[in-house]
C-alpha cells in the first residue's frame, strides 16, 4: 500500500493552473526526484504533499499516522540558538522544552536559584509528557550527522547549517522526507556526504534538484511537472531523458496532425451558402469540440536561447600571477601561488565553501591587490563577470531596465534586436519584463544576470556559481554555449557534471594550498594525492599523514601481481551485478513489494557501488606500482 496518494489535485494562482489534475503515489523506500522548469510549481507540490497548502480540489489519501518532514530551501541566518536547540525545534513544543533543559544544564553551577527552580520545573514537565525518549532521539540524530549540539548555529558554515536543518527534519522520524534543492550553496564535499547519507539512511525521499550527478546517484524514479501535469518515469535519469524526448516528439507530431485536420475542417465550414445549408451537423459539433481542445492546449514554454557574442581576441597571455599571497583577518587565502592563463583556457576553480575561490578570482581580475607578488593583465581584455551574489543587478529596477538601461534595442554581433524579444530568449514573458528584480525567483535572477552579461562582447568570461537555481534545460544550454565558446573561461561551481563537461583544467584549494590539475572534476579525483588515506588516518599515528610514497617502486609481489590480473574480471562482474540490481529497481512494480525486499535491494545497491569504487581504486593503485 502506498504511503500517500494524490488524486486529481488541482491548484491555481492565475489563469493557468499550477497543478492540473495531478496524480501521484509514493511507495516505501522510493527516492523520487521532482523536476521541471523554474516556476512550474515544484515547491508548491511539495507543500501540498506536506499539507502546508490546501489544494483547490482533489483528494489526498495517506496511511494512518503518516509523518512528513520538509527541509526548507532557504537557510536562516539570524538564529542565535545552539545547534541542539535548532534540531530539537523539529519536535515542536516538546522539543522546545528539551532545548531549554539542555541549555540550563550549562548554568546549574552558577548558583542561581531561579535557574535551578526552572530546571526542576522543566524536568518534571518533560517527565509528565514522556518526552525523555525524544531527547535520546535528538542525541542520536546529532551523532549520526556528526554535529556538536553546543555549537552556536549562527557561526556555522552554509553547508553545516544545511546539515543542522536536515537533522531538524530527521529528528521527526518522518516516513517521507521532502528536500527542496538540498545541494544549493553546498560545496562538493558536503554534496557527496549528503548523497551517501541519504542513500544509506533508508527513508522515503521526494527531492527537487538541478544537480544531474546528484540525481543520477540518488533517484529511483523521476517525476516531472510540466504545464500543470505530472508524469512518472521509473528508473534512471538517462531513461527519463530518452523517454522524455520521445514523448515530446510524439506530442509535436500529434499536434501537427491535429492542427492540419482543424485547418481542413475550418476550410470546410467557411465554404459557400450551399455548402452551409447541406452541412453535416455532427461534423459541425466535432469541429466545435476541436476548437475547444485547441483553445485549452498549453504549449510548452520555449527553450532559452543563449548567444555569446564574439569579440576581438585577447593577447596570448590573459592573466599572469607570480608568487602572489593574500590573507584576510590573519587567515592565509593564497600563498606563493603562480599561474599563467592563456587565451582559450577553460579553468574550473574547486574547493570547500569559504576557502577563497571568489577571492582568487578578484585577485586574478586585479580587483584586489595581493599582499605580495604580482598580477599582470594581458592585452585587449574584455571581461564579463557573473557574481554569485548578483550584485550587478539593481533590485529596485525592472527586468528590462537592468538589461537595456533605457534603450529599446540590443546590438548582438552587429544586429539590432528589440530588448523584449531578447528577454524572451531568456524565457521572460513580455508581461513580466517591467516587474522589479526583487520580485523574481532565484532561477529567474540567474537568467537575468546571464542576459545582462551577454549584451556585450567579451573574451574573458568569469562565472561564479552560475548554475544555482537554473532548470536543467537552461543549464544544459549554457553548458553547450560554454563548450563552443572560443574565449577564456574562469568557472567556480560545485556542480560536478557541469565542471566535467566544460573545463579543461582545474585549480583546487586543498591541503592548505592551491594545486593545478589537467581535466575536470573526475580527472582531479584520479590525480589528487591519496585522499582516502588522509581521511582514515588515526590521530595516534600522525606519521601516516605525512608519509610519502617512495619515488621508485619495487616490482609487484606475486600476490599483488595476481590480484592485479584478477581485478578486471572482478570489476566486470561487479558492474554486471550492479546493473542487474538497478534494472530490477527500475521496474515500476518493484516498490509495490515487501518493504524488507525493497530495503535489501537498496542496501545491495549501495554495497555494490562501494565495492566497485574500491576495486577501481585498488586497480589504479596496483597498476601505478607495477
């Protein structure tokens, strides 16, 4: 039996319904990814599932006692409470009692009689409500997520704040966990941690995400919201992509055939008086029905049309940094770093949140002066800078004024284009171009900033987290444009697939320094120095951290050589086993089976993925030694 079923859900905020007779069943253990265009109503659907919003019509059927928790998209930044308080808050009134009790514990030694009296009062109330077991649940969740309950929430990084909010949702012990863009503003390490945690935690998930690598790793079913309708696509993200394209092709063909027949019928009805006197009334009624159907058709929103303007070439050397160092508040961001960016380079900048990626960009663009060392700009540079904070947008001005600055036309590669038509290429409806920027969603702001950037020619493009909040189609189009871009690119992103597809080299903040690698994210993983060993080093053996492999390797032992020879067959078998499990889980009927079988299959999938990763790592290690 499904945990929850939505039947014929309808919800409208304007002329066109956001949810138009939506049907959805969610089974135990599923991990559903909800995708769709920006503004399609994804977050609204989540709120309907969580019963935070009442639908205009339709029914919601759920199992008795069903618990649903939703992880909010926005991270609060004005909370002065402890981590324990923020997590326990997920338990409502009982959680508030537990949080206050936990905070008073630290003040019992102050000798304040009022504190002691309140502590005893709270203890009695918690006992009366039977809430002590909930306190254990809070401690368990904090432990699983490696959180210190005494830490102040406000002082945490963005990634750790999201972890706390996840804990607040999980402490409710939900049957269904709703996640709205959980990877936004997380660094790669945090995204990978979240990915593995959710796969192993075992709860039923419904999540919204634009991160294709995250979707591929986590989703067991794709559900798409398009023009108010919800479509289910069991199986992998790749199966969704191929099936969706086939469905769009079929829709286009059917619409063309319908339009042709409608045109023929309209021609018939417009014939002369004699024809109208003898016309078939059944045919007339059929034509009326066709007219009604045509008027109700919701055409698919066009795809964004991004065009990067050509510019004169810059000099061969774009930026040259020589032994630069820079520190902020005593924290060393860059130390003795040198790099030469050449014309046509596409460089990704990777590293955890707060490490200094944006600072490095400003140093290379000569917008910050290094403490030591020099930065030289090349000749004939024309720079376009996409700022993740969107500081170049005026919140109070309209969409059109931010782009055109009072003009009616935009000059693109020598051709004039009306600014409204130009904004339509970025999916801005003419009716909305006079709205202020402050009324736009995050995805719309990102598209607007790209539209503003692309009004001018440039030969050095700097993008600082451009993918946040962009829908998948716009993201892929931007990706395509960047691949074909002939100028120089500096890109900061935590989107692993985007990095892999676009850049040719990476600069990575790691181990207290800044290192350069050829290739994208996956290439960095293969080239970086033994990351796994560093994570597993015990404090009692610090020598293992600094130990370096000898420059010359001895010949492999017989045992290692034998292992190396057998590894390809083992990898092939693991891949076959994993494919078999994934094929079984992609069956629409799979999640209608016994919960124990579902859980066992998910556990087996995780085990095989881990074994496969370890086998590849071992093969690479032995191959390099040999």
